[in-house]
C-alpha cells in the first residue's frame, strides 16, 4: 500500500495532476479492454494520460524504480486481454498523443504519434491521393500504437499485407527509459537486424512505441465490392480457391456464415439475404477499367462455383452499406447475450474448409451459438461466440470448445492468431503451435529488453 501511495505521489510530481487518475471507478474502467475477461482480479493502481515522449520516459523510469508494471493503452479494443492490468501497475493512455506529425507525398510516408486512430490516418492519406491499407474492422477507433503492438490485419491483408508490412521506422521508449530508433525513413533497409519487426506484434512487452513512420502506397483509382451468396457453406469455401486459381487478385475475400448474416440483418438491417447458408464479400480495386474487368471475371467464377445470388456495389453508398454490414457482425453478435467473444485462428488456405466445418461441429457439440466471419482469402476465421459469463455451465462448455478449436487449428498446421495477438487470453495455448525452443528465445528476448519485467508483464507466454 505504501509503495502504491508513493507511486501515485511521484506520478503527480512528474505529470500534470489532472492527467493522473486514481479513483476506483477510473481504475476499474481502464483495467479491462474489449475482451471483457470474466476473471479480472486486480485493477491498475493509476491511469495516466501522457502528452510527450519525455513524459513517457519519466513514467517508465518511475515504474522501473518501483518495479511496477506499465501497460500501454490505445483505444482498448484488442480482444485478447492485452491491456488487462492483471498485476496492477500504471496504465499509459495514449489518446492525447494523437497527431499525424508528417504526411510526406514525395517519400510516400507518414510519421505518426501512437494515439492516431487508424481510420483517421487512412482518411488523411486518401485526401492527398495516398493509401494506408491495414484496416482492422474497428478502424474507426483503434489506434496506430495498438495496431502496431498487435500486428493488426484486416480484410485487405489478402492483397496488401498487414501492419507489419508498412512499418519502416519506430521510435521506442525502452524499459530503462532510453529511446531506441529501429529503422530509417527509407523504403528499403538491410542495415543490421530488422528491429522494427521485433516490436510489431510484441503487445507492449518489449518497448513503448512513441512514434512510427509508415509506408503509404498510391490510392487505387476505383473500388467495388461484391457480395456472393451460397446455399451450401462448402461451396462458399470452394469458391475462394476457384477465385485464387484464376489468378485474379481481389483486395479482400471475406466470409459470413448464415448465423452472422441473420444476426447482422436482425440488428442492423442491410438487405442481406438471410436464407443463404454463407456469403463471400469480395472487393476489387485498381484503375477503373481494371476494376470492371476483374468484377466480370469474378462474377463468372462465382456463378460457376454455385453462387446463388450476387449483389454488386454500383456507387459509394452501396459499397459502404455492404462493408458496414460485414463490419457490424461483432457488434450485432454482442446483442445476443451479455458478452461476446471472438477469435482469429488461421490455417494454410488448403485447410480452410476443414477449419470452418470443424469449428461449426465443435460449437454444435458444446451447444454454443456461433456467428462465423473471417478473412478467408488469408485462411483466417473469426468464430464469434455470444456468451453469458454468469452462466457457469455455458462458460465451462465455452472453454472446452475453445481448447478443441485450438487443437484443431494446430492439427491443420495453423496458428492461434493471424492478427489479434495472444495477450493473456491465449497464452496457455501458445505451446500448441510454437515450440519450446522458439518460446525460450522469445523469453530471452523479453529478458534482454525488459530485465525487470515491467512492460506489460506475463502477456503472450
Ligand atoms: C469489433 C472489433 C473488430 C476488430 N476487427 C479486427 C480486424 O479486422 N483485424 C484485426 O487485426 N484486429 C481487429 N480487432 C482487434 C483490434 O482492432 C486490434 O487489436 C487493435 O488494433 C487494437 O488497437 P487499440 O488501439 O484498441 O489497442 P489496445 O487494445 O489499446 O492495445 C493493444 C495492445 O497494444 C499495446 N499498445 C498500445 N499502444 C502501445 C504503444 N504505443 N506502444 C506499445 N504497445 C502499445 C497495449 O499494451 C496492448 O498490448 C477488432 C476488435 C474489435 C473490438
């Protein structure tokens, strides 16, 4: 108690007092994230809003002095308990470090603070004819710091890659308060180890990103989205292969099963065809004539692949309507029960059908509802399971189902996370897909970067 009081007293000397929150309600609100973990036992000791790099350094040095955890927080929308303050400590809130410091058209780069919202960066880039492709479905709120730390992806990963492919330089406050620059403002860099890649996906456990330089690309001239419906789920998955085999390169190939379609339509009516077993959401982009050409090829492939109906956007309103429907799936699913969980298991595409069907069977076996969506072009599936954590029997069945889903994923040569991360939620399962040698190296890296284990401790493994 004495230590906690001292930490708070010291925090109030290094930061403006109004930027240090210590009330019970405030600590409670910031000790959870979108994962809504049911068994949180500890709260953060304090929540601080940082506004400068110097302030971040000062907080880290203080945390080191008291050997207390520092947990970064962007928008708190990760779904793996990566922001959970399991061992107390200081929540470092980046919502006020939210400036785009430079948008350089000549270099085609942007330099941003960690609290910049992904969707804002995308919009600002598009305003000058450039494009930042990574697009987690909640890009309207999630931040650059959070998406770097979780190596976020999104629907466009199929064509453009994920966050990791756009980071060229990071400024990172290390566990001793010193600043590390990981790369350079150049498109290529073969100068020593690729340190940036160590921080992307490290969930705030190795260092604190205080500035990032990202690569941008030219904004595609045009885009269009098609929604293709199928009467059999197997046909929808087979259609993914047919599209890829024809060597057309859509921006996205996303998936919704019938439960997801019906749930979205129930809560966010969007004219979706609720009698269909599954749908693919396929976007193409590029020069106007190329978009037209690709759409026609894809339509003809879809017809041959037994699509029973195809909706195609003809203007921006229709485009947004289809995407809003797809992106609303988790929000809609959350309305079915007090809580909702999601996942992001991923397998080599050749095993996708087995994964989709297998997850369905596992949920049926445990009598759990599931709305399945996913970026199936990449082989990734998001089973969204509505649940009432207060129902201990349901929670028990849910845990058994999860464990079987991870076993199945491992048997299908997959991995546990394609884009959400591991956090605290999946750390007990990481050994299923990462071998002991690799885990030992990860632990050694953690120890080297953070010998006192103060940076988001005990996450990932
Ligand atoms: C409805 C919904 C849809 C989603 N769809 C997708 C999707 O399609 N694709 C996808 O990839 N993800 C998706 N996600 C997950 C989520 O968008 C990502 O994990 C997101 O990028 C997290 O951003 P955030 O700002 O909320 O980070 P937070 O949740 O605040 O933090 C995430 C992690 O980053 C660390 N962190 C935050 N800032 C920093 C920093 N400056 N330095 C170091 N570490 C830091 C935190 O400590 C934590 O470990 C979805 C989530 C929801 C709720």
